[in-house]
């Protein structure tokens, strides 16, 4: 019989280094976490570190070796799994004495857990034989957390062979997927983020690990990170028609998250969750019918029992009350807590200097930046050493970064050769092109600044591990760190132990600062209003019918979300009575800002009929 996860939360992928070895730190306690498996050079360095820690022979896998990426990633995952299993067995066989890892396992469980209740019953039992029997039962019921992996579907550069041909299974994302499929992780999941990648999803059909169903579960499972219901149903159908089952949809806030931020068109998390709540059963049936039909067409055996499909949510959750709202009212199967764990050295890998910057960070220090070479907005901590190094290069008239890893070398606008927008080569060529266009000074400076904002993420998001474990740098002495927490981190200001953070999640402790923290639904709304104002101000002088429609829909979606939240307040779903008036005022203030933009749009439409373009531009928001 399939066991349920010990905890109701997971630790999502963060950067490249920040969760690179999180399973080794937390999985023995039943906590699931996610490793990014794109950066094989980092994993190769981590292989050397952990083999050395175990006094085992480390055999390097050089880039000259055939299929080196797959071999590096697979071996690292196998090594992580081996370490986790050993640590779990040691925990399992330890005693129920104060301070033991076995006791810590049970103490950290949510109070609502059946296993936690059995543990508390054991503690109260005085009869020796009964107590021993209960202890044996408890040992038999615990399990480690899942060692899951993440593949950002947009990071899928082609890798030609020695003859210049591009094999279908050689791209960055596909090789990472093959490596995970080959690993000895059982019941683990691959988390696909950043949207549908047909090449990657089509390749799944060739990997039996994702179709082998036994003992009520798959050998390897599929999780898709989505921004809304539409994204879930489109991707779910795409895979179901191929005979592939999505075991979990992981909903993430568009803007109130760490790392890359994929803004929706003003669709807020609350209404999105309401839609999932109301449609999850019909979605399951629709997808399962497609899935069964696909298996029948392929002549494959149908599962003897219906496979599980979890729905979880992450992005900006910061209190036990918010966590309970998601679980109890919206019926989520779990939640993701990411950025706060950057302050937990027992769970994540963050160098000391960056850890201190994170502890000191205020709301104004975490910004929605243009730093990502992918051209996707990126939540970013100002003042990190990556920014310092980038600005130093600009001030020395040498903008751009050396490009050694090339995972984001995806821009082919110059001579068809793919380059990373943060690289020295791209920035030199792009700047020359901007200068040749004779743009107005303001426009030239804006485009130049957007170009110069691009930062090397391959190294910046990896270097925390290099510093933390004193590994050989990727290149020269470049050890600058880029860190990308979500806005929610600003409300946590000190390093915490693993137990302290988990107690905070389950409402047994409070790690928040004294600074006022808005409800995470309201915080996301304010982020969207700021984003809308920024986008609108940049385009107000060049609005067309298409952009006017976009902004009108954006405003309407935000206003509908505000009405939805007011309804929850009126129906006493949220928040606590003492916060009701504050939340109502915050919603009202946001509504006024949105209506100002919407009214300006209506003036723009009228202006098209009665004013010249130059006259219309004078009514800027």
C-alpha cells in the first residue's frame, strides 16, 4: 500500500546550488526537496566533494567522455540516494531517546499526522511490552522524503555532435531527463517548470521509467509547475494523449515567488485556486479517460488502480494560518515553502556572506529585475556579490560576463550563433547595434541599461556551493553569488534551525519579524499592481488596439480578484477578525490604483478618435 508523505510541505528547487544537496540534509526526516539537474559541472564538483567526504574513490567524468552529462547527473543522483538511504537507516535504528534523530523525526511531524498521534501515544504508554511494540510499529511506518529533480523546460540548448549534427536526445533538458530516468531513485519525480516543451515531453514516451506502474505508483513520476488551470489542463492533456500521467500539478504564484517570475495576465492566486478546487474532479476524469484511451491504443496494460494526482501550491506562503487556508479551504494536497529555507543551513546551501545579506534584506531590497538572460523577469536580491561584480565590469567599460557553461546561450540573432545575453560577446554586439540605430538618448539609455542588467546565472546561482564547500571555482577567481529569493523572505530576518522553521510552518513557533506583513494574497495583488503600472507607463505613448485590450483584461482580472477576496472576507473565510479592516483597506487602495489605469485606458480609446498621437501622449498616467 502506498504511503503518504510524512510532511504536508516540500522544499522547492532554488537556484542551482541552494538545494543541490538538500535531500542529503533533510530527506532522512521525511522532508521532500527538489534538486536542479541542468548544471552538470556543479554536480561533478559535488560528486568529488561527497565521494571525498565518504573516503571513497572519486573518478572524474570529463567532458571528453561520451554522454558525459548523463553520466555525471545520474551518478550524482545515485550518490545522493545512497547517502540518504544510509542516513535514514541509521535514524530508523536509533533509540527513542531525547536528542536522537529518530525523536526529532517525530517531533517535527505536523500535529495532525496520524503517525504523530501514534508517537504521542507511545510516549504516554507505561507498559514495557506495549511501548516496545508501538516503537517497532513507528519504525516500520516512517519513510524518507522524496529526492525530486527540476528541469526548467526553456533551458534546452541544442548540443551538436562532432559532425555538427544534432541528435534528438542530446539537448540540455533531454539529457538531464535521460539521466534522471537512468538513476536508481524510485518513486521520485521530475518537476517541469516554465511551460510546455514539445521535444522534451515527446521524449518522455521513450522512457519506460515514466510508464511503469506497480504497487500503486510509478517508477518515476511527473510533476508540472503551472500558473493556472488552463496551463494544467493543456499540459495534462498533451501528456495523457501519449499515455503519460501527471502525478502532481504544482501551482505557483506568478510574481510572489523566487527566481524566474512568470506573470499571468492579472490572474490572482486565490481565484486560480478556487478554479482548481471546483474543477479538479472533472479534470482528473477527463485526463484519466484520455490516459486510458492512449494506453489502449498503444496496446499497453491499464493500471489496476487509479493513479494519484496531487495538487499543491507554492509562492509567498509565510504563516501557519495561510498554510492551513490552502490545505483546509482549497483542499490542496501540500504546500511549497521555498525562500524562508534559505535561512536554514540545515536544509539549504548558502555561503555565509549571502546568508547574512538574506537575513538583512528588507522589502525594497528584493526586486523584480531584468537580470535573467532568458528575458523573463527575475526576483532578485540587490547588493549581492553578483551585482557588485557586474557593475564593476560596467564601470571598467567591460560589460558582460565570461560564458563558460553556456546553458543560457539561446539567443541566435547575431550570425545565427547562439549566445547568452549576459555574455561579453553578446553585449558587445548588441551595444554596437544600439549605437548604430541613432535612438533618442532616453530610449538608448533604457535599452542599454536593460542589456547591462543581464547577469550570469550559470555561475551566480552555483557559486554558493563552491564557497560553502571550498570547491574549485568554475573560472579564475570568480566567486560572485546571485541569489533570487521571493518577496516573502523580507519578513524573515534571522538564521533558523530546521526544527524552528518546521515549527513555524505548523504554527508551533513564529519566526516573522515585527515588521507588518500583509496577507500573502494581498502581497501578490500589490506586486501585480506594481507590475501593471510599470508595464503601462512604458507603453502608454505607443498603445495599439491589441495592447489596449491586454491592459483592459489585466485590470478586469485584478478587479475580479479583489471582488473575490472581499467575498472571502465577508464570508469569514479570511482573515482573522483583527485583520479584516486592514485587509479591506489594502484591497480598496489597490482597486483605486487599478481603476485609475483603467480610466486612463478609456481616455486613450476616446483620444484615438479625437486627438493626434502627440496630443494623446500628453495624458500620461
